[in-house]
C-alpha cells in the first residue's frame, strides 16, 4: 500500500456507516470517524499483544508531525517501552496530588517566584539527580514530603485532617518553623488548584500555621561552636564534613548539602553556585579557605555521582534533624539550628572587623546594605574581600576548636 500524502489526507471522505483506518507507514494510521473527524494513531505490539496509541487530531497534527512522533515512539517501543499504557496511566493520574504538584511548580511557582525550588522542596519535590536538570518535570518525591505521602491520591480527596497530620509530623521531627513554611506552600498549591480541579474548597482555609514564630538572634558562643565542631567530627561520613563546611562557608543548608564536584575549582579554591541553586536566583561565588579545602579533600569521590554529600549517589543528604539531635547529645549544646551557623559566621566576622557589606556578600544577602537603589547600582562582588574574610573566619574557627586564647587583632577590610 502506498504511503499517504498531504493531499490524500485532506481529501479523504468519511464513510457514514463505519470508522476507517488508512495505513501510512511504520504503524501510523489515519483514523476517519463517520462524523468526518480525523486523527492519527500508532499501532504496535508489546509483550505479544496489539497496542494503539493516539498521536493527535488532524489538522492540528499534520502528516509530517505524525510521522515524526511515530518514529520517536517506535524507538521507545524497541527499547521496551509501552507508550499506550503510559499515556492511559498519565491521563488517569492527571489530578493525582503528585501530578498537580508538578503542574503547580511548572505553571505557577517557577514563572512567578524566583524561589520556586524552595517551594518545590516544601511540598515534597526535589530535583532528580539522574536528570541533572532544573526542569520541574524531572523532579522526584522527597521521602518526607507531602508528594511522597499523598502522591497517588486525588487532590480533591486531601482533607484538612490530612494536612494537619502532615504538619504535626514535621513539628514532631523538631522543625516547627519548617512546618510553617510547608503550610504556606501547601496553601498556595491548593489555592491554585482550586480553580483547576474538582476541589470544593481550599482545605487550608481557616487553618492556622502550626507554630508561633519569633525573630531569632541565636548564634553559638565560642565554647558552643567548639563543642559542636568536635561532635560533628565524630559523625560518620558524610555528615561530619558537611557540618564543618556549613561552619566554614556560612552558606545555606541545602546549598552545602547539594554541593557538587563540578561546582568546585580546587586550584582556584573557589565554589561557584549556579543561579538555580541559590535562594535569590543569583549566581554566587564562595572563596574556599585553606581549612575548607582540607575538608573537601577529605571527602571521598564516589563513582557515578557528582555530589559530595550523598548516601544514595542520586540525591543530596537529608535527615538533618536526626544529625542535629546526635550533635546535641554529644555536645550538650541545645536550642540552636543549622541556620544559626550562618549567624555565628556573621557575628564572628563582625568581631574580626570585617565590613558589613563584605559579610553580606559572603552570605549572598540582597537586603541590608544592598537593598533598593543601592542594590541596583552596587554591582561589585568583593571577591578579594570575601576571600580575606573567609580565611580570617576559618583561622578563628581553628583557634576556637583548638582552645587557644582570643588574641586576634581586629582588622577592617576596606
């Protein structure tokens, strides 16, 4: 049978008594309904059985595009895929919580919010390391997140009681503020989904955040910092080096947890964070002190992964609350968070005489000295000053860890 042509497809008339299927090539068929509607289908065999995948309607999908789609699907079938079944499952799961969550990130959070990756994490989506892509469609469910918990349930079936149980679990893990952030992200997700899916109402309405919040000013004293550092040194890999780098660099928890070898230049002693990995969506360079390089070089390179800190080889480490509980018990230091290590670095640098704008550049802050008009016109990144500040801080940390007296002479970086 000859291949179809554009003219033949256009002119083909329906049979009012039955559906017609005209074969083109490679399993592609033109389907003509008695009503005159035309569409494309791909027929193939999988596991010894016939399968049919609808490609698209004509004329929105023309002959050339239908052939290209079939060529691609044929390659997938030869590789063991069953695209017709995949399509049917995807259609059935269109309003599953997991599918809605991905759509929320892709269609709402990412275009409107530069902190969309944090929003994704709060609802339980983390990047799929195997894909090494920032496309939300390559995200996977985090083991402690809402997506993992409710992934295959219809979003319309998620109740206020479900949400409260999830938030209570986060609080019970020792992360009351994290529960507040998760609640805020879920409220936005359900609000967005309310007009798109069969939700009678947003289940987060009339709920209150699970924990009260007060502004924190906690930082570790020298003695507390020494005890935390020493306790971290006793942890099994990778958590010990991870805590030490948190202390020495002052960067955010997830930025250090997701550190990759490809971001580090050991020769230049520089850690380059791409914009997709930072909270303010602005690429950030962190000069690495001599002590930080020592920690990094102590980390074994594991085959098959670019991540420094991973127990699976596929995703960054997690379980921070358990790690902190172990440090608390060993050090006797309590009522602190890993984020307080950033505040400890800032306080320590200020004590050493480091200028505030330099400290803020080290922390990658865009507020404070760089808010408003100043931030628009002040583009200097202080690379030399940041390196000097981080070396001074690392030297002070080592002094504290070794129990040496505070005889440091303060200096000010211009």
